[in-house]
C-alpha cells in the first residue's frame, strides 16, 4: 500500500509514525506548503518524492491512497480531488467547514466508490473503544457525557509551537470530535444548542464555546471548549452511565474513583492515530467501508451546520 501524505506538520508526522508500524505500507510522497519542510520529512520517512502541490502526488502511479493533514479550509476540495484522481483518501478531522461541502464529499465518494475515511480518532482510542464495547455488549448505557476541550491558542501556532498559515476553529474542528463521539456512543443527535464568547480581535474566531446535545436515547452531553485556557491542556471525557462512571483522557481510562482501567488489550496498539491508520489500510485491502467513513460521520456535520446557524443568529 503506497501512501502520499499532504500536510507535513505536527499532526502529519503522527500519522507517519503510526504508518511505520503497519506491514506492507510504503510512504512514497510527502506534500507540504514549504518545499524544504516536505523534503526534510520525505528524507526522514524514506519517501522518494516531495513537493508543494497535491496534484504532484495525485499524478503519480506509485500512490494508492492519500492522507490529508492540511488546513481545515482545504479538506473537502482536496478529498474530492483525491477520489476523482482514483485515490483512496483519509482526511483529517474535520471533513469540511460547511454542511454543503460535507454532503458533496459523500456524493463524490458514492460516485467513485473509493474509500473515504475521516480522522475521528476518538472512535479508535482504546479508552473510548472500551466504553463502546461495554455499550454494544449491553453492560453500560450513557446518561450524560461531560466533555472539556481546552487549549491555549491565542496565536496561530501548531502543536510544535510553529506558526500556522491558517486559523483553527472550535466548532468545525474541536467540537466535531465530541459531536461524532457522542452520536457513536449514544445514538443520533436530535437536539443541539450552542453559545459562544467574544470574538478574538486578530484571529476573528470565538475563543470560548459551550454546546449542549441530546441523543435519540435520551442521553445528554455538555461540551465546554476554550482556546483561552492556560492549562491543563487537552480533551477530557466523563461518561456518566447507568452502571458506572468512566473518565477518558486520550488513550487512558479511569473509573469515577480515579482507579486506572487496563485498556492495553483492547486493540493491537495504544496509539489512536495508528489504529485509525490501520483501519484505513485494512478497509482498502478488504474492499469494505471503514469505521469513520464519510457516510458514518456525515450526521456530525449536519449538527455542526445547525449549530453554526444558531450562533450566526445570535
């Protein structure tokens, strides 16, 4: 399986590190906005080609699939371009930054028949897989999810502290993780509300947001998001259910008494990104729909579109 990666920043390298652990995978092309960065990452991971334009990778006959870790605003158009070029594609979260663009990606996926997967990593983290297995096994039902997504992002910087060429977004990026996970764990979302704080004078985005969700099962979710929070940083999930309470911090899981739960045997790795990439590769090889396919996550973007309209209306 020959892979091109577009977007060789901090998150792109997480995918490259995960792909190294998957048998039969070769990184053949690295695309980045800066030629020197693309060349350096290509050398580090043994890719024979590097460049600055996605079209260069799509024109190559040694590329079977593409992973997109590019700016949010480019995701939908690039995912469509990959499929129309005959390549399978995994697009990092979010799929798009509008409901219309999300629908168009699904239309093209159906038209081309290519695997199109979206990087909703929470579906793959062993901590959340453990809870999902409890739910599908009939041992646990969510009554409430309480989620905090907190970062300190008053400047356009990535996870490495390097300047970004684009502006991140609480609703279309960070809220998407929880909106999809809540639906995955508790059922289709039937009610959603949002409020946001002041708009940052330079970045032009709300730096604080609060979202309420209700699923068809009656479960509720409260999500607090901030780019103003000066630590601790990250996303923390509290599952309150009928038989237990679980707290997930990325790949770690504890119960309500903060007692650790061993999730090391849930899957073949403790790395959610690697597990996500394993599913992408396996789906292509087996000719099947992957978990977190564009069809499976599409309803998340319906909800985000509705919330965007609410926020715009004040």
